């Protein structure tokens, strides 16, 4: 491709609304342009990278035995109502009406559509297992689109769905997808971790996220410093064993704590360690009140509450609800004297508290010398808190450390979540109807491109891994007015194109401009045709190294094959 006719507009200045490196560099290098908040066009350079990532995904999906199809982006509301997600999914679901006032959704995912297809066309155990996938634009009405294509409202996604006769088959399909995803992200040159995660609105129990390690990641990974354990901090389990003090329980007392609402305030006011305090938080789980207790130095994990109660929706109660149910306001509520119709759950750490402190269910008052099971009852002790750095690793090996990650892939064991609600079944060997067992597997294709940029750049621009680079070689003549340089550049362009994807900078620009643009583009190898062109000598510089080498044009193809590992 000749650069003089290539749509690759570069920017010298960092756009003011671009907060992270991937967004800044993809705009500056002319890979993307914004049409609206969270909506982007991919220009030719960006599209070439996107297609490279797509091709890697297709190759690994096809190797796993999956079949590609293409489903509609616009989906009838009836399918989402069948699955129960029309109301559950939330405001991120883009909803539209046609001219007949029928409701549709712009698909953020395709569980409903694929389940309806399989329901209508697969009815025998002889047709299973089967895995289908597509690469298609998805839509989510993000409240705050940010970080360029890392969190946008329209994005490219690969979604796959497996269909099996039983859970043993699902486990095998899941394993194949897990291994395929690992190969995809390895081939894309990413430093990533597969971590245990929460399934959210997707449903299902077992799930892993593929997280690219990055300081700007919006997810936190909890991992062991001595083992392979890794999980999203939202779902990471906490060891349940805590050492209990052997001090003697003291008599319960009520004490005035005017204006002391936070754990920090109360601990300082009463000269107590935060570990002695009981944090009480009132939630609604599917409409029912639940009082959750954790130790003062811990944070409540609402996702764990949801799982313990098998609830579809868990929300923190407001001030008015706390006042009407417990007779007090947030900061002063506690478990002593709670009405019988309110379920009380406590984290394992609460059980170890002796002579603790909690709210008195009266404004400006707390109770001291509170002892669980003596002064209040708990329905059950559960793992209800967020894991913290320094906690013992759940697998018993080492301690927990945190890193930030960008989610680029997610694999789910859905089970019969959708097949039962949408009546997708097959006839087994005995002619009996059985629900199809499903899995769902997604890769954010456009997000993966941005994640690659986050991990592969320097102060001058992008540094693409060879497998996803838009071009293999950037050919730059220093001065096309010099006949020997122009002749060698044209000769090399004609020859190298037979084996490599070449961007030829034939523009009438100063060398400095050409080199700056080249660094921004991040093409793996730059070939400069300069003052030694008459001798057949050119300069070769890999983008990811500082050193340059002089190579005779006759040996250039072999040098490039070594540098590009082809």
C-alpha cells in the first residue's frame, strides 16, 4: 500500500478527552475516529489490526470444532421476555420500536436468539454436542462510555455457544473454549490471566474471565503470590477460619456516640480497633429485607450475598427503609433486637468477635461488649466479604496480592438457565425430553485491540506484535528526489510485496515527519532507504528495539523472515 493514498491521518497532539494510552495512540495514529460518545469508526489502519485479531479468533474457534454463523443484531423482545432478561438486564439494553410499535433490542449478546434457533432445529441427542459462534457488532447503552473502544456503546464481539446432552459434555466443551481462548490471547501477544469470576446477568455458576494485566484495568484481580490461584476480587473466596480471642465476655452496654456514623469515627471515638466493630448493612434481596454483618475492617460483597441467597437482585436499602424497619438511620443500625421477619446473615469473621461494638438501632448510640449468639442471633455464617491484600490465599498457598486487569474474554457454564426457560430440549436414547445443557463464551474483539495497545507501546507510539500488526514492513525512502533512493525503494516495494504486507511511504514529506508517523503506527520493521542506496544498502530497524542494522537489499528478505519469525 502506498501511503500517499492511504487514509491514515495522524495527530501530533494528544486529544483532551483521551484519558488512557490506547485511546490516545489509536486516535493519534489514525486507527479510529469518534462519531458520538462511545461510537467509533475504524479507519483502514485500525481495521487491518481488527481483522488480524478476528482471523486469529476464527482459526482457534475452527480448530476447537466450533462452526461460524451470523445472527441478527436486532432481536425481538419476546425472546428476552421468555428468558426473563427483558427486565433483569437493566438500562444498558438498547430498546427500540418498529413502525408497528413492536419492541426489539439491539443485541448486547445472543443467548436468546441462539437458544431459539437450536430449540427449533435440534431435537435429538444424535445432533449433540454442537458449538456455534459468530463475530458481530454488539450494543450496550453504557452510562459513561470511556477509554475509547475499551468501554464503548457499539463494539465488535465474538460470541460462541455450546450445546450438550449433560454436564459432563458441557465440561468438555468448556475446556475446549478455555484452551482456545488461552491460545487466542497468547497469539495476540498479551500478558493475561484466566480468573474465576461472577456470571452477572448472564446466569450460570462456573465462569472465568480472561484479564489483560494493565494499570488502567477497571477490574481487580486477586491472586496468590505462591500459586496459580487467581480470581476477580468480586468473587474471590475468603478462608473462613479466624482466631477467636479468649477474653471473658462482658456485660452489654449502650453508649452515646453523637454524630459518629462511620467505622473510622466510631473506632476513634471509643478507642477501639476496627476489628472489634460489627458493620451492619441493610439490603433488599428480591424484595425481602436482609441485615448483613461484617467485621469493621472488612467490606461487604453484595455479589456473595446474591449467591448465598440465590437472589436475582440485591440492593442496599435507603435511609427511609432503615428507619422504618430498624428504627434508626445508617451508621447506627445493628443486629441486637432485630425484628424476626428480617433475615440476619454474618460473615465468618463476625463469629470470632468478643466484646465488640455495633449500632444500637438508635441515632447517636452504639452498643459495646456485644457478643454474637449471646446478644443476637444469626441465620447463618457465610463468606460475605471482599477479599483483601494480605489475606491467606483460598488454596492455602501464599497470600493475596492485587493487580488491575482489562477483561477481554469471558467463558460461562450456563447449564439449563436458558434451555429450561425457553423450552429448548432434545430426546434422549429412551425418547425422553431433556433440557439442553449450554455454555456461553465471549471475546471483545475491538477491546482486545485496545488492550494490545495498552501493553505494547512506548513514548513514541504503538509497538504491534507481529501477529496482529497492520503491516509487516514500513518502507521509507528518505528523499524521493534522489534517483538512487527512489529506484531502490520502488524495487524493494515490488519485491517485498510478494512475501510481506508493506506500507510504502511515498509521500513528499520531511524525513522527521515520516519517522514520527512510523513510530506512531508501530509496524514491526522499518526499512529506511537513504544515502547508501547506491550501494544497495538499506537500514533495518525493528520497532521494539533501539539498534539498527545495515543490510544489503539482496539479503533483506531473509533478514525480514528472521525478524518476523515467518
